[in-house]
C-alpha cells in the first residue's frame, strides 16, 4: 500500500472509516466480531489510518475501535473527532467546541480508545458559538501535553481553515468528496494546497451508492440514515442510478469493481488525498484496499470527471445548516 503525507502525518493512502460499524447504515447488519476482524484485516493489508468519532454510537464506536486495536495501537494513525457532543449541556448532537468541552471530549476518547494519545484529532463541525481560535488554542495545549499529535477540521470553510491554521498547523481537512460530491474542488483544495494541509475525503463511496450494491430504496432498512438523505429519496434515487451505471461501465473496462473505481479516481486527484472508505465487512475492506493498485487512464479519468451530476443535496436541510461555508 502506498503512503502519503497529510500535513506532516504519514498515512496509507487508503484508510478505514469505522462509522458504519456502529449504526447509521443498514443498522443491525454485521456484528462487532466481524467489525473487529475487518479492522484487523485492514491492518494486515497495510492500512494504517483508522477513523472514528465520539459521536459514532455515540461512544460505542470508539470503544469498538479501542478493543480492535489492543496490541496493535502502534501500527496505526488513530483519528477521532469531538464537537458533536456537548458535555456541559445538551449531550449528543449538540455542537460544542468550547475549550472545556474539547478537553472533556478528548479525555473520554482517550479512555474509550485505550490509548494515551490521539494521532489526529478533528473538530467534527465548526461551532458558531466558539471562536475557532479558542478551540484550536485548546487543541494546541493538548498537543503540548502529548495527548494529541496533530489536529484536523471537518466540514470547515476557507475562512475558518485560515484562522485555525494561523493559531496552530492544521494537518488535515476531512470533508465529503467523491465522484458525486465535487464541491471541494473549486475553493477548498487550492487553499489546502497553498497551506500544506492534507485532505481526507469522507463518504468516498457516496455512502455506498457508488458501489452499485444499492439499486432500490428497499435495499435500505427503515432506520437507515440514508432514508432521509435527499440523494437516496424520491425520484432522485432513480435518477442518480445513471451515475452508478457510468461508473460500472468504466469498472468493466478496467476489470475492477465500481467501489475500486470510485477510490482510484480520488487517489488520482493528488498525493495529498487520503480517503477513508467505511465498511464493517472483511470482504469489502479487501476489495476497497485493492483500489491502491488500480490505475486509470487519462481518458477514463476524463470520463469520470464528466459523470452525470448528482441530483439532490448531499445532506438533508438540518445537516446542511450546520456546515461551515
Ligand atoms: N467528518 C464527517 O462529518 C463524516 C461524515 C460521514 C462519514 N465520515 C467518515 O468517513 C467514513 C466513510 O464514510 P461513509 O461510511 O459515510 O461512506 P462510504 O465510505 O462512502 O460508504 C460506506 C457504505 O458503503 C458500503 N460499502 C463499503 N465498501 C463497499 C463495497 N466494496 N461494496 C459495496 N458496499 C460497500 C458500506 O456498507 P458495510 O459497512 O455494510 O460494508 C457502507 O454502507 C466513515 O466511516 C467515517 O469515519 C465522516
């Protein structure tokens, strides 16, 4: 597996997102045992970048990742996120990046992950009520204490990134980026390159849609988060299937799978891009990790660049409203 640098942090260029091991997608599918086997298989295949968050579960995903990493902690760059649980008031799904909350969250993450340091600690969503300078100041203090090695932002806009980076170097921005979500290309990617910040695309498989495995809304359980996502609902679902068919055509030509094409296209966007596809199954982590060896021709990249655009916002109204722009 090839490695790249995000900021100054060395990671395998394909990582593993652990979120779907603790809910969100087809809840009830899979098991903790298979999830742990998936993390172990990823490490055996050379994946060194594992991504979790305090809010996943909440809390149980970090516990699961912590269990899986017992005895293997030093083999990975462990990334987690804070800021979507308010420990002072409100609890889960309340945005809070006040310095006191940052410290409480990080202490909790360290405990659940069974480690004395977080390699990459992200603010999950920008907190409109706390100046980013205060949040990053609190993180910088945790770096001094050795509890955090590098800091990151998620779904932060350009102005916030500049302000944060002026207080303490930001190693990575984690934001949605994939064949059907190209928004970061216009403004964010050039800024990150100017500042030497790495980019970690989340949902690189379009929440699973780009793999071609989801052909009907009935493939999703009723409590699946995607049932409320505009791209997976109503007419949009059927219209977006056209994109999958175009990806499949390239996959057939290359002799790979649509998931591998989606990842190979992201890798072709630059040596500062480290996607974190999510899965809770061994067979899929094997498939996704093998995208490291998939080469796309200039013509194939061009065809993928020109895919039919997605129909529907990438998040519902409530989730779009808390994205910093
Ligand atoms: N910063 C943020 O705000 C944010 C938001 C969302 C996600 N994330 C991070 O990004 C990671 C990845 O994003 P994501 O999980 O939302 O989306 P994703 O990686 O685009 O897709 C994951 C979905 O695709 C399925 N899948 C994975 N590989 C597959 C394959 N080869 N064939 C068919 N289906 C496959 C998974 O199912 P199974 O699990 O059943 O295999 C899961 O339902 C998350 O785990 C999380 O760490 C961050």
